[in-house]
């Protein structure tokens, strides 16, 4: 069911808007929030699950029954065509229950670990799962129109980049720690999706404050005015990335990928303003360039060593060449086509010495 009188505007890319209407479940009448007309005549999740569990046809049930007994439901002379695990799943489906008990197979420790990964925090900072009350508050916030008011007050422009790309409403004082300010329009600022993600990659997803945002805005504004040179040193394991960078600490600011928390490496790069930067990520090199290319003048450098050299260095570390290492060597070889300078670890070191500021 759909209420054509209750509608809101939601912005999307290219400064266009979608009209969303208040929808209700056709079966139980529960509120389903705002959706487009295409999803208007749909069931809520609970009713949809009940319908899907009871929608197995008589013909399909007969086939599942035959398969359970070891017979061929397609009459092609085959027997024992399904494993015991598959038969159990089909039996669950026949009874109208879910055949995949995912919630029971994951331990509490695994759930905490996955939650921390999704939030970008360490296990020591875990402070509980998202509750049903918090989810309900999020839904209430989406339906309240406060988000739309935030966009209108900002004239549909990002407060950092002054663009009108896909927009987000960012809470200056965190949603989690300042519950009384969740619906306060003065606690919201309009950010583009890129700026919003960059902020949370630097400062995390909880316990954020207005002071953090003000510091972030100053950092980005200064970085946009004067882009700092960043020499991104890439290579296979044991190719000598750390050795090269450690030889240049007098003339460059070296941010070690292995030496800091991965959630704060961008913050460390932004805070080092005095010298050109050296950075040696071991993966997601292209992704880093796409996300932060507007903040730095990124120069790609690749260390290419022979497999024999890498293998001997791995032995010195009490390691060995695995399939993963070989794959990374091939990956680096493909990416090196975009590099400004390529060579052995000694050659790359000499090249960077020439680039050092006088």
C-alpha cells in the first residue's frame, strides 16, 4: 500500500531528485518507511519470509521427498544424487524453516571480531553491538526530514569540497555518544560521500566530536591549497621497500605502512607537513590513489627484483615463497606500467636521493 499524500524528496547524483512515498505492508499493514512507487506494493520483511517459506509447490516437495529417499526426482536412473547435508537443507525448506542457521554457526567471539572490522576499531575498543533501539532511532532519523533540512541549509553543497556529489549528513558530535543531539539540526553538517568517508577513515566511526571535524576541515583546506608530494613506494614482499625508505628519513617524512594502525595512516600523512612524504603500502595501491589523489601529488615508484633475490631475502627472514607472494609479484608487474620510476631497490634509492629537497 502507498500513501501518495505523504512524500519526500531525496537527492541523488547530478543534482537530481527521487520522490519517495510512505509505504505500508500489504499483508500486516506495518510501516515500511519511504520508497519509490516501484517498491510500493511489497510485503515487509517478516511477511515476505513467511510467504517464501510456504511457497514451495507440491511438485517440488515431491521431488525433495524422493531425493531424501535416495531416488532420482527427474527419473533419469540416478540414485543417491544429493549429499546428506543438502538433503537436510531441503528438508528444512519443506517444513517452511530456514535451511541455513547462520546465526547459530558463528560464535560470539567471531561476531565481535566482524563488528570491529566493520566499524574500523580494535577489539579493545569494542563497546557492544548495535541494538534494535539504535536501529529504530536510525529509521526515525531518516523519516524525520532533518537530513533533508541539512541539505537545504547547505544549498546542496559539501562543506569541505563545495561540490554537489552524493551527499551525507554528518553528526558533528557522535550519534553514539551524544544521543540528545541526534535530531539537532545544529549538530549536522552536509558532506559529500567522499569527504564523509575520509573523515571516518581518519577519526573512526564512534566518539567523534565537533573539534575533530574542525581539525579535519583545516587539514583538508590546507592540503587542497598546497598539495604535498607523496612518493608511493610499492613492491613485492622482501623487495626492499622499508630498507629504501629508512635510508631517506633525513630528507623525507616516512610513514611506515607496517608501523601504524591502518585506520589512521591517512591522518599521519596529513599531519606530516614539513617534508615530502614516503609511503609503502603493501596492498590497495590503486584504491589509495583514487581516494586521496586530490590531497597529494602522488608519484608511483616500483621496486622490481628478480625472484631469486626475493627468495634469498625471504630465507634470511625465515620465510618462504608462497602462492600469495607470486600473485603479488604479478600484480605489482601489472601496476608498474603506471609508475614514474622503476628499478631495483638500489636504483630506486638513488632516484629518490636526487628528488630530495635542497
